[in-house]
């Protein structure tokens, strides 16, 4: 009997989660490009338009932890497929809000809030998939591919939405976004399974490879109990470090969402670029994000192996976030619109160098509570995004757009400094004496499980 060749099903499905993430960011950031047309049609101010992004992020933030529980209960296949249908429905519903209605803004906000609730499950569900399908030694690159979808989706949104708007109006751009999502979700539902042993195209050799690399408690649903009692049923989470990371992620989210919510409008209305030029240049920050996110993860892993987690995790985070602040401060004051776009895009890329540090240290220090703890951290980031969606235009209206970017640069300084008090050398359940031994070469070689 001829043995079947080794399959690569897990990598196709990881790629498709990348596609799902890109579609999610298309659906959530299309309003930033269509915002100029929406402002004119509905007579909204920039501050009111910002409240739509805030409404989305509030919904997105509050369902982070519940979304993880739903994905754990129902599995990533059904949860992600249902979520994409949900996104499509509420993306399309935004196009039927009538102008001139007394409660138009509130109705728009409710639709965006519900869109945020639907999108909140994507990273908890994808984390469930990674835990079940990806060996520990491959999870860094797997998560790098998944998170590259953030930059890719946000990057293709400006030219795609602009092209459709110029031909058919902003409503058609939303309808197309909804249709793309439903098609992508249907492919996922047909192609994916919750566990590798359920997939008919997974070869015996691939299944063996996956199973041999899963951490304790992830091979089967029934095996979780063996992991739960590892520390006597109690996990001592270093909450001082977690609160510092959460505060830093608030700053991170505030800065990142300036690009997601306002960069296109900034280039068009403040820098004086035409619609096509704005669409082209506004891609740059997201391409930088897509490139620097996996690069930051690779650098963090490499430095951790050589110098330990204080340098590899905290050091990369301090450097990346601080560098982002420098780029923002300089770019906002550059006279040339094109040069300013390049410098500010560099700030977005520098910020995303630090992304892997947040997720890795949360997993390192929280142990079996890492899902809950990383949910708290991610909620902090989304609250930061909700604040910037409304506060950035308010600052710009009163003090100018340079002031808005300088505030973001100041928050970068705070977010970078917060990492100086983080101790990633003390995993959950260890005291100070044990943590002194946690950074041995053997300990450094243990794969890190990231929670999204």
C-alpha cells in the first residue's frame, strides 16, 4: 500500500483565516474612506463620524472574553462562518439608513455597534483554531500570517472602496464588502473542520505532525483537566505586569486607530490630496503594519533565545512603541504631504513591531488564565481605539491636526515606558525564587502559546 503524501491542510486554513481577517478589516474600515461621502449626505461633523467608529469599538471590546467562550464551546469553524454572515448583514444595513431622519446618527451607531459585536469573535476563534491545529513550534509564523491580514485588509480598503465610490457611490462599496465576506465565509465553512482528525484531506503524516506538537490540554477537549490541575487549581497572575501591559495596549490601540479611522480623511482634507492620491498614500501605513508585524515577532523570538525575555519581549516593545512616537511627532510637522505620508506610515510600522510582545508576554505570565487575561488586555486596546475615534477629531477641531498626532506621540511614550515595569520572567504559579530560574536556556526553548 502506497502511503499518501504529506498534506498541508493546516497552512491553507491559516491562509484562509488571514483572508477572513482582511475581510473583517475591510468591513470595519470602509467607513473611513466612505466617510467623506457620508459626511456630505447626512450632514455629520467629523466628531459625529468618529462616534460611529467608537460605537463599533465598544461593541468589539465588550465581547472579547465572551467571544472566546463561544468559540471554545461551538468551535472555530461554525463561529467564524456565522460571524462573517453577521458582518455582511450589518455592513449592508448601513446603506439603508434614511437621510433626514431625526435619529439617523443613533441608528448608524447601533448598526456599527452590532457590527463590532460580530467581529469580536474573529481572533478568539482563530486562536482556538491555532491551539487545535498548529504545533507549538509553528505558532509564531501562523499568528504572523493571521495578523498580517490586519494590515492587508486595511491596506486594500482605500483603493478598492474609492474605485467603487467613483463609479457607483459609497453604498455599492458597502454591498460589495458584504458579498465578499459572505463568499469568503462560505469557503471557510466548506473547507475547515474544528479538529485535524475530522478533516478528510489531512494525511496521516500531517495529523501525526500536528498531534506531536500540541501542548498539554489541546489535543482533545477531554484533556483539559490534566492541565487545569498543574498548579493545584490556582494560577498566581502577576497583575501588576498585566495592568501595565493593558495600559500600554490602550495607548497602542489609540495610536493604531488614528490610521484606521482618520488617516484617509487627514490626507484628503488636511494635506489637500485628491481622492485617488489619498487612497494610494493611505495604503502605506497598512502595508507597513502587514510587513512589520511578523518581522517584530521574528526579532522578538530571536532576541529572546539569545538574551532572555526582558530583552526579547519588553525590549522590542519599548523600542517599537517609542520609535512610533518619534515618527508621529516628526511626520505631523513635515511640510510635504507625500513625505509626511511616508514618515507617518513608518510610525504605523514601528508600532506593529511590538504587537507580538503583547500576546507573548500575556501567555507567558498568565498560564492557564491567558485567555481571560489577554481578553482584558485586548479590551484595553479597543477602548483606546474607541477613545481616539472621537477624541482625535475633537482635538483637531480645537488645536489642529498636528496636536492630534502629538497627543498620540505622547501616548507612545507612556505606552513604551509601561513596559519597563513588566516582568516576563515570572510565569504564572511561580514565586520570585522560581522565576530566577525561568530564563535558563532550556526554559527559553519552550514554545510560547499566543492568545488572540
